[in-house]
C-alpha cells in the first residue's frame, strides 16, 4: 500500500465530513455572492455583473423592510410570551410530581413531533371557525404555541439537572422562598431560559409554514421572500440574508470571546 | 423520539416534593402549570379536535359547512391524492437516508476527530440557520440552474444521462426534477440529523474504541461493532427529526420542483389556502398524521430490536 492511499484511508472520514460541511455552507456563499449581483430580469438567479447597488439601498424595494420589522416585532413578542409561559411549566414539570404529569409532558411533546403543516392547518381551522380575522394577533398566537414546547424542553432539562441541595442550603441559611428563588434558583436556570428564548426568537423569525396558514394578508419577512419567489426576487433579499448571517456570526464570536475572558479571569 | 420527556423522572423530583409538601406551596405547580397548559389546550389540542370535525363536514363556502359524518371525504382524498402521499414518503425516505449518509461522517469528524477545531466546526454547522431558510432554498435554484457549474459538470461526466434513465432527473436538467427536491430536503434537514448524531457520538468513551483496537479489531470492525451500535440512539433520533418534517414539507417541492413533484404538503396547502376545500384539507392532514405515526411506530419497534441485538 502506498503512503498516499494509507493517508487517504485514514482521513477518508475527515474528507467526507468536510464535503458535507461544504454542502451545508454552499448556499450561504451563493446568497452572499449574489447580493453583489446586478440581474437583468426580475429574478436574481443568474450572475450578470458586480454591483453594490443593493447594499447602498437595502430598503429600495417596496414592503421589504416593513416585513422585516414586522417579523422582528412578532419574534420579540412571541419570545417573551413563550419564555414566560414555558419557564413556569418547565419548573412545574421538573420539580413537582402530580397526577396528570405524564399527560402534560405528552401535550408538550406532541407539537414538536408533528409536521408543521398539520399544526398550521388545524390552528387556522380553529380561527376560521371562531370567525377571528387573520393578521398580527393570529400570527403571534400561532408562534407562541409552537415556541412553547421548545422553551419548556430547554428549561426543563436545565432545572432537572439542578442540585436540589443548593436550594436547601439557602433555606437552611434563613433565605425566604422568594430570596432563594431570586438569588439561587433563577441564576442556575438562566442558561436554560436563555437557550429557550434564543431558540424561540430564531424559530419565530424564520417561520414560514405556520405563518403561511395564519397570516391572512399580513406579510412577514419569510412571507415576503415566498411572494418574491413567484413575482421576482430583488437583490435586497440577499443583502438582508447576508447581513443577518454576518450579525449572527459576530454575536457568536463576541459571545465566545467574552465568556472565554470571564473564565480566564475567575 | 427516544428523548421523549414522557417517561423520565427528574433526579431531583423526590427531594423537591418533600420540600414543597407543606402548606400553601402544594398548590404551586397548578399555578405554574395552568397558563401554559391552557394555552396548549386551547391553541394546539382544541384545533386538532376542530379539524377532526371539519374533516367530517360537507357543504360549500357559500352555503356553509355542516358536520354530516361524511367519512367518504377520507376515501376520496386518499383515492385522489395517493400519488402525492407515496411521493412524500418516498422523497422523505430518500432525504433521510441521504442525511444519514452525509451527516454521519461530519458528526463523527466533529465528535471524535476535530480536537480543538470542534467548537468552530459546530458553529459552522449551525451557521446556515442564521440566514432565512427560504433564501437559502432559493440559492439552490442558482446552484442547480441549467447553465450552472453543477449541471454542466454532471452533463460532461454523463451522469445526467444515467439519472435521466433512472427517472430522478429529466431532459438533462436537475431543476424541476425529483433530484432537485430531494437535494433541497436533504439540505434543509441535514442539521437535524447531525446534531443528535453528534450528541450520541460525543458521549462515547474514547477508551472503548482504544480497547477495540487493542483487541486487534480493524478500524472498519471497530466502527461496525462498537461505534455504530453506541451511536444508534442518535441515528434513531436523527432519522425521526429528519423524516417527520420532510414528509410534511411543501417548500422544497414548490420552489425546486414542478407540478410533477408536488408532495402531500403542497396539496394540503393549496386545498386550504387556494381551493378553500377545508374538509379535504383537514382529512389529508389527519391521514398524514396517522401515516407518520404508523411509520414511526413500526420504525421504532424495528430500530429498538436492532439496537438490542446489534
């Protein structure tokens, strides 16, 4: 066996893994490159020539930035709603044994185990039957509903792994239940709550299927992109996609740097 | 679904119950539980009941719908749309298998071979999520376009002639063929396969793999007899997390396919939002839900025994 084939055999899994990574990242690269395109027709699918027009005028197409800010608003409110409701349920499920606990857990689990289209259609059926008009509120309710299960799961995992002796110690030291909760329980549960909240924000901001059924004529950012896929895709969509990617990567890097520094200091 | 929070018992539960057994605090769980649970009952469980009753209604938008226990809607829906059902199952299965084949090496690489690059690779796996998935799916239109690099490369390698013969592409192009839809589905749900695989691979004790080597197992044998069986929980969770959303998806078929690639999700969407035939849409949703539930049950039973005997 030559050295090259031996090396290849040993590193085959590395090469295959990197190939998959390339497959995962290729569309992001295309989105970024095509944000500098100047297409000839209405669709931004074929490369024509380099231009920074879209970057200098990101809100240049009607309705795009309005849909973006609506999506951010809905994501913020549904994160708040799902996190508050979900954290409470997670504490109850992780800390207390009561009759119906198993059915409660199943009710939490089911929305995550169902194709989105089923949940979307059934909720829209409810709104139709109730005569509720579709719009901001129906989107918000729908988003809170599917984010809730994810928050509960994230927070519950964290609370369940918490050492109960820490709270007992606080109470032995004459802390009131409220003090114990604020000074001991909440700080320990915080990473789980933060993870749940972040997940909610991302899920709500990027949701299309459930919004598609429950939005009526209200246009969120994913709805805008969906419409654009039929009417013509402005380059500005790629600009916003690229900017979102850059901001998120920056946040991750800053987060890693600061936690690294804090760990070193302590 | 192996991580289903249905049967687990938190280690802290017993102590916690003891702590809260006195006086008023016994009522705490109810107050914590009630708002969230009511929300799920009203906006998740009740809609499913409503949908069940809708699927048994007849009527029209002008005259209104009434419950007539018209079970024939289910039979008609199945008869009319079984090609789309079969297609959904087929595409979702293909995408799940592809996700497993593509995702396993990457998860393995990150969990067992990456060393200090592990965190960076992990961020790169999650990074695509930072851009809206609709925009990324549209990018595949560019990548797979008729004049693009991918298609010309496949053409010059005569791969497209072969895939045309197999019926997964058509007319020497990739867009608007089954291949494009499966490719999009695979891409969209790949992270859902990689993350559970990574979690179960990362838990493997490196000494177990060393021991296999010490006992003269060749790398491939070690993988087959040790690594793969130990990663089965990740494989099972990953396939479910990929298959279920892929089977109900309509975005990839709509954006990357043509009328011949419509999946059951597309039918539900158009019956509900365009045709406004709510009973048919509701019946189709229920059939989809039941089909997925049945497939998942069978799969879990099979995968479970393999896990024991493997």
